[in-house]
C-alpha cells in the first residue's frame, strides 16, 4: 500500500529580484493576490490535499514570512472585542498548529534541487513528499495537489504536474520526454531542464511535485545542471535512470505564473473575478477600461 503523503516542502529562499523594488523589504511570497499572500494560497492547497507538516526552506530576509504564521493574539482580541466575527474567523483560518511548520535555511542560492535537498533530514527514507512552488498559483477544483496525491496513490513512483506550453516557451521550463501517454497521466522517459533547443515535447513541469524519498538521495551528488544550478529536474530524471517510475499529471485547472509580472496581474484579475463581493464592480470596471482603450486606438 502507498503511504499517505503528509509532508510538503516549500522552497521560499529566492530573492524575488523580478519584483524589485517591492521585494527589497518584503518576501515575494507575502505579495498578495486580492487579500491573501501567495504563501497562503500554497498552504491552503496543501492543507486541502491532506498535508500536515509544512517545511519551509528559507533564507535571509524572510522573517516576515515566518511571522505570518504566528497567532496574532493582539489582533484576535481586538477583533473579538469589536464583534468582527467574520474577520476573526478569516484570521484564525491562517493559524497553524504549533510544530506543524519547520523552517530550514538554505545558506546559498544554489538552485531548486539544492533548496529541496536542504529539507532532507526532515523527510524519512520511506515516505513520499510533496514540493510546492509558491510562484505557481493554480486555480483548480479539486486543488492541483489533491489531484496529484490521488493520482500518485494509484501509480506510486514520483509525479510532476504538467501542462502543454507553446513550443517557444519550452526553454523556460522543465520539459518531459514522454514514454507513454495515457491521457491524464503520462509515463516519463526523461526530463530536461530549460532545453535551449530540441525540446523532447511541449509538456512543461509546473511547480507541484510528489517525490519518492530516493530523489533526495540523488540530490546528494549536488550535480550542477542547467544555468550552473543544482536542478530538481535532474534528480527526478535520475530516478528513471535507476529504473524507478516517474509520471506527469495533466492537472485540471488554470495555472498562473506569479513569478512574472504579467502572470501576477493575470492572477490578480482571475482571483478578483472569483470573489463574489467584488465581481460586479470589477467586471464593470474591466469593461470600461477596455472600451476606453479601444476608443483611444
Ligand atoms: C522551476 C523548475 C522548472 C519548472 C518551473 C515551473 O523553474 O526548475 O523545471 O518547469 O519551476 O514553474 P523556475 O521557474 O524556478 O526557474
């Protein structure tokens, strides 16, 4: 029987240079879509998928991120006294149980593979674990990680979330070499990180992974890959070399690349439109803006 996946690693050590100057004083994971920071979307998705232990790989300057998950007694008391029950509820939903979060530090930016490797002592060698990249925000029902955990329960091995991207975008992603396409699930024969030419397919890896613990062993080699960084993609590809299974799941849902400004803006619009209390006013505004732009052309 495949053991339940209960741990997730959140690599949050990146500097967020693409969002300077905002990220000069706040971690990019604290940037908000509507009213919730990116990290909250990631945590909520993981919780919905049954994750109980949350491992953050952080770095210098990420203090605000660690504080975010503390209980805010002062604020809670204030809301309680002033009868703001709805807000109080909302705030409490963000509270994490003591001991559910662990922070490990990545001392040097050496790539995604290295960041995940930093969590190796917190993962047992008989348990699969999840990795969630907070830059990739996925709107899906059921949430993307839940779809993956359910699919993984059937397949075992390791699994990455995947989606088709236009050929010219393949150089920005980990790309799958497909052995067998079974529809929603594909069996993977190889993986290439950010191929400069001849991508093996147009199936890109999106920032959700369920990994066999042996991937951490592969990372022990600390082998440099694309861009001189230690790549998670390479450590997963090593699984295939070792004769272990790797699958891709074409998840159902919409993924937003919140690591880019354009993607962040698109996500802001999409999540804004999802909110009932904002929708009517926002739709009207968007119509007006577009009509004005058209008239000006
Ligand atoms: C990382 C991974 C890449 C994956 C991407 C998804 O790249 O290395 O394989 O396709 O996330 O967002 P990054 O975007 O951090 O450079």
